[in-house]
C-alpha cells in the first residue's frame, strides 16, 4: 500500500526504507501504549476505562461472574476451579 501511494515498486521501497518499514509498527504501538498509560493513570471516567483495559490486557485481569442458585439440593454438587496462569502449575 505504501509503495502504491509513493508511486514506486515494492522492491525499491523495501531496499530504500527497510528500517523504517520494520520499525514503524513498533513505534506506533509504543505511542498508543504511552497514550493509554497516561489516560489510565489520569483522572475521571476515561481513566477508569483505560485502566480496566490496561489491566485486562497487560496484567491478565478478567471479569468473573457469580451464579447463585436457590432451591432444594437433592444431589451432590462438585465445584471445579481452573487456573489459566501457567505460573501456578
């Protein structure tokens, strides 16, 4: 796509701008992460949303749900707990 916009062939683009093509996505990701981090450590509603997103993706936090059951228990119940973090094994 870049070669098309610059009206050059892909081989020439890769030969001339190999480093830029290789590092461009890394730099863009770093800037987005920096922006998200600033928001997550800021104030207000936007900060809470950013912090939750950051913790879910970077700290492996996850949302859980609790199920409450009512009624007569006439059979045995088995509860199984699973851990996804390989560090616990």
